[in-house]
């Protein structure tokens, strides 16, 4: 009798082991529930809302039946990259085996890989403020030319500036004219609806690209992601700052491309005009505050509150410092994300600049990995990408790191 019970016990144990099978797929641990889980395995039960009454909801959220799935997800880190040979010519046809990713010096396993043929998603940010207000038509032509050059399967979202009426006076606001779509007709209509603004909420626009356009993670199909901004980069009306916008884009793994439009001479000429002149421009309070905090932090705040009381030399000096700051920020963001900057001396050159951006994005690889360091400490982690298996000398342009999520 004891021998029979022992055999029955072994048979039940075998069934339990067969039920408790685990599969690791794309960095997600999938556990089929049918037996008691090992105590060392930490899992997080997904919330499920089903049924029409509280009893059904309570059962679905607290009980697990056979066949239920528990997932433990880790953060996928995206690494956009462009590889060129010694002459600067982009290299296509590379495979995942040609790359090695190091995070803080530690090798990481490549979880997904998008070739230069993979489709991409682009947030198109069009700065229609300040000196560009009079040339919205040129911006629309350049943007439509860029969209028409895209391939089947590529998706674009459109972001621009407009005037919003809140209270007595209108304020500059960020407007999402189109979410990510491959519908060319919808994109053309969105570009036709571009407005203009008297201020430049540029940092807010970058933050909205991360929060809205790229809010959802990529689909199962590997896509390359980038933001392409036509702007002079000089913010005058944002609630966000550059640091927070950069952090959001970094966390989303977005390659940043900037077409830098030179509006400095146009702006300086109008800053010099008398405050009673209808054609003059003025530095906003936020610009004056940012200048003081960054360049003269020991100065008194009240000395930077009245633009009209400032002399021409001081106005010009502040304007030039803010333009230099904008160029440094765009270059920094492009370099840190694996993107690039292009200069457009005028809006007439914008179409050619968009063509150069499209050509560069067309050579972008997309790599992704799940970090071996699981600590949620909010610290910066460096990324170093290595290309191997090639005889000739190569150069790599990729993001330099990211900030780990905080608890």
C-alpha cells in the first residue's frame, strides 16, 4: 500500500513540474500558472478588469486559474545608431552579430535589432514662431516634401505652435496636429493647418513629443524612432526647461535631429528698435530669467524684469548668449541621442536640409536590450556601442547613455 501511495505522489509531482513551465520571450518572463511557484521567483500580477459586477472583478484580480499568465517586465533600452566607414559613408547591411552593447562597461544581450530597412516613426516639430511667422508657406512646402519622401510603412506625427486664448491675452501653445500615422492625406492636411505664435514654447514641444507622440512603446515590429525639429532652438514661453525635456526624450530612446534655422540677425535688428515701434521684438520675462539664472546667477532679479529699460548693447548681448545656448543645447541633445544637426541659413534652404535629414535617418539602425542592472536608482548609465567583424575602420554615432527609472 505504501509503495502505491509513493508512486501516486511521484506521478502528481511530475504533473506539477510539467504545468509550471516558464518561457522567456523578448525580455518578458512568462509563467504559466498551474502549480505553486518557487519562492525565489518574484512576479507581479497584472490587473485585469472583467465582468459586470464587483464579485467577478474581485475574483479576476485576486484569483489565478490554470492558463493565466503573469509577466515580469524590465525596461527595454533603445539604442539608435549610425555606422560609417573611414570616409564617412554610411554602412548598411550590418547584422546584430556585428554589434556589442556595453552598459557601464558590462556586456549586454541584444534583445531586438532593426536594420536600415526597418520602418521608422518620426515626430515632425515645426517652429512657426518669431521670425518664421511670415514664412509658414515655406515651412509647409519643406515639410510636405519631407513626408512625400517617406516609404510605405513609415509613420509621422506633426507638432507645431499656435496661439491659445487663456484669460485676456493669447499665449503661445504647443499643438499636436497629427498623431503617428502613415496616411499621407492626413499628414498633408495637418501640415496645411499649421498656425503661428508670438512666443516659442520649444522645450514644452520637445516634452510633448515624448509624452504624446511617443507615449506608447513601439509595436512588436521593430521601428526606428526620431524627432526632426525645424527651429532656431531659442525658447521664450515654455513651462518646461531643457533638462526635463532632454530627460524625457532620453528615457524614450528617441534620436534627435535638428534643422537649425538662423534667425539671429532678424531678431537682433528688431530687438534694437524702440519699445514704441510696432516692428520691434522684446525678450520675454522667461528669457530674461533664464539668462540671469544661467549667466549671471548673482545678479539681482529686479535688474532683469524690464526689457524696455535695457540699453541696446545689453539687449544684443543677452540675445547672442541665448542663441549660443540654444545651439549648444541642440548639439548636445543630438549627440547624446545618436542624432545630428543640420544648418539651414534660411527657410528657403529648409527643403534641402530635410532631404539630408531623411538620408541620414535612412541609415539608422535600432538596437534594444534589457539591462542586467535592475536597480531602479535614477542614476545615469553610460552606453558604449562597438562594431565588430569588419576589416575597415568604422565610426559609430549612438546615444551615450540613459537615466535608470527611479523607484
